[in-house]
C-alpha cells in the first residue's frame, strides 16, 4: 500500500475571511485588531499552517472576545473550531464537550456559525465511523451553504462528502461538485487540494490514467499557491502514478528529483516513498540488487518517520516487499 498525502482528511480548512475591516474616523485609521471577528480570522490563518496548538489558543482568544462583545456568531465558530482542534490532537471527548457548548448557542439563522458547526459536527461523526450520520450532516451543510452563497464552505462540504460517500462513483461525483464550485467562484487556492483528492479516489480504484491527469491538475494549483512540502508531494504523486502505469522512464524523471529534494529538506516520509517507488521500478526491470538498495533505504526512512509504531500497514508492507524481492 502506498502512502498518499491527503490535503483534506482532517486538515482541510475552508476560511471565509470577511472580517478584519479598517474603520476610518476623523482622518485616522483604526484597525480592529482585537475584535472577535479579527481574532477569529487570525485563528483561521494559524490553522491553515497546521499549527494545532497555537490555533486552539487563538480560537480561545476569539471566543473570549466574542463573549465580551455579545457576538454569538463568533462564539459558535470559535467553539466549533476549538472542538476541531481537540479532535485533531486526539482529545476527542474534550472536543465533544466544546462542540456541545457550540450546539447550545447555534442557530440556523446565523449562516456563518451554523455552517461552521455543521462542518465540525460532521467531522466528529466521521471520526466516530458513523458515516451515515456524517453524510446527512455534510449534505445538510452543502445545501445550507449553497442557499447562503457561502462558496468556500460549499466546497468543504462537497469535499467531505467525497470522503464519507459509500461508493467510488459517489466519491468522484462529490469531488467534481467541489471542483466545479471552486472553478465557478474563482476559489483557485482550493483547487490543488480538490484535484488531489479526486486523484486519490481514482488511485484507490486503480484507474491510474485518470489519477495521473487529476494529479497533474492538482500540481498546477499547488505550484501556484501551496508551500514547499505540498509542491514536493504534487511532483511525487505524478512519478508514483507513472510507475503504476508501467511508464518507468517517465516515472524516474519525476522520482529522482523528488528524492533529491526530499533529502535536502530531510523529509523522511517523502524520501521513503520515493525510494520505494524507485525500488519497485528496479524490481520490475529484474535488477534485484538495485531494488533491494532502494527498498531497504525506504524501510530505514519509514522507521525514522516513526511508521514502525504509527503506521503498521506501511511498515509491514515494506518489510514484506523486501522479503519477496530477496526471495
């Protein structure tokens, strides 16, 4: 089983940044830096960097400010996101308590608060493996956000529906809905993640031709808008898929630079993945010695990444492949 970086599972934040307004009075500019709205927007920015601990603290400040301002909408959004941070950090029950506090305050007459609450509620149901309830929640979120023209959150809901849907056909359908909405509303920054997740669905059903085209589209947007690691994996996924298609020369032209790049930034997971693919190419060519060099290095890098304890499926697979090639 190959690792893939999913930019949505548990990490995909849709930030609707409509706040942070400058108020001009008597010729002077006064920036409302400490308003609840501004603090919520700042917390969303931190969350997008995947700094969960700092994001929790920032959402807490937004919540406290919202209480002082009697801003019920920001209270709900901040509490929901605090719950999500706890979920992401493995403290599900603490998060559930915070989500309950958000539910006590939420109203469907508040589009921003209600949509944020639904997005987090659905993620808890997803992580509880209650996929039927998660589907109901995310579909409700999709319809509600569509009716209220909250396009970023429409995309988030569609993307989550693609994750929790029952069949690959429905997963593809919902992924395409998210992509179409992002394209129609010029929400281009989200398209790298959306195309990547569609590609991953094609990958899972072994439709590698369509996976390759989707990964190429994903790469276009990641190279425009994303950070270094996302760009690295965008390149890796193209090389990986060429390898699965048996196009070894094309795969190598992507995978060898990816390996060098991963080495420069000391990303053990990416080094391991590139080495595993290069090893599989050599094995397919009948070059047993070279294949084992790459595969054993992949195992070493996965161990450095902690997969011997945190990702048993990957760890067992690489050890099995080494034994098979040694065979």
